[in-house]
């Protein structure tokens, strides 16, 4: 039997989800940053700045940025790790990775980039001081496997940082739903010529584990001292965990 999973609110075969997610990001790659600024009124930049601060990357650190997209985190980490450090920008989507690589090069940052699947990371055990994934975990089919891989490649004492959309506080629920299912697809159509990809975004957020469930998944993956920070009333949340 073919295993199934969800793609937004639809139930699909696991291999079909990979293909459908790829289509979404091939479609939106060129407008990704513009849409992020519009969708979040620029808040995604504050969320990423908080994540970068919590990462505490120092000169010489080895850092893996998974589903790194257009390279916002990798850019900051590469500057902090310096020439003695090693920062990898990775993504499963070639269109997104190309945009991220070009942005880094335009900033004068020559850092390794790799097309890879977070569920099967091509790196040795105990290699990285920090591993980050921002707004990518919810698109992964086997989140538990991806989290286990992230822990595997961390050094003992290394930190995993997961920034993701999450469950909003109750007073925000109705306006957030209205915005997500009406305004987002409209913006997607107007700016990126693609309403469906942004409808999927709204649905995928609702299907993603909430804050406490994701905390439990990180603990199950073997991470310790797991905690989370709600950002903008839970619109996003940063989860952190340590490999002991």
C-alpha cells in the first residue's frame, strides 16, 4: 500500500506531496522575499533576527541552515562564523537554492550550498555546532525523521533552532483565519500570479504541529532542554533544543 500524508488539507501519497511542495516553491521563488515582507508586514525579519540572536554563532562555528531558501539566516551566520567558520546553505528546492546562493554571492559571501533532503542529510555525525530550519519543517513529509537527522549531525552541546508558523492565541484566531484564507491568496495572485500556493501556505500552517506537540517531537528525537518562544502572539514560534 502507498503511504499517505497531507498536502494542506488534501490527503495525498507521500511521493506526491514531495512533488506538490516542489511545484509551490518553484512557482514562488522569484517573488519569495517580496511576498514575505507583504504577508508579515516585515515581521518575518524580526523573527529571524531573534532566531539569529538565540543561535549565538561565534567565529569558527560550523552551521547548517536547512530549507534555507533565499539565505537570510545563512547570510547572518556566515558573517558571524567568519573565515574560520563553515556555513552551509541547503534546500530541497533547486529554484529556492539558486536564489539564496546568488543573494549570498551578491553580498560577497562565498559559502557552500547544497541541494539536499532534510530527512537524509549528507553530513557526518557530530559535525555542526548549530543547525537551523526556518519555515521549512512544516513542508517535510516525515518531520520526526528530519528532526532525528538534525540531531544526528549536531555536535554534543550543539543547538537546533526551528522557526516556524504555529498556533496563534485565541483572540487572534478569527482575524488570522480571515487574513489567511482571504487576503493571502489574493496577495499571492496579485504579486506572484499564484493564489493556490498561498492557499496551501495557509492550510499547511493549520496542519503543522502546535507549540507543545512540536516540543514533544523534539524531545522524542533525543534533544534536551527543549523550549519555545511565541512570536507575535503565536503566529510564529522558535523552538530550540540541545544535543547532550
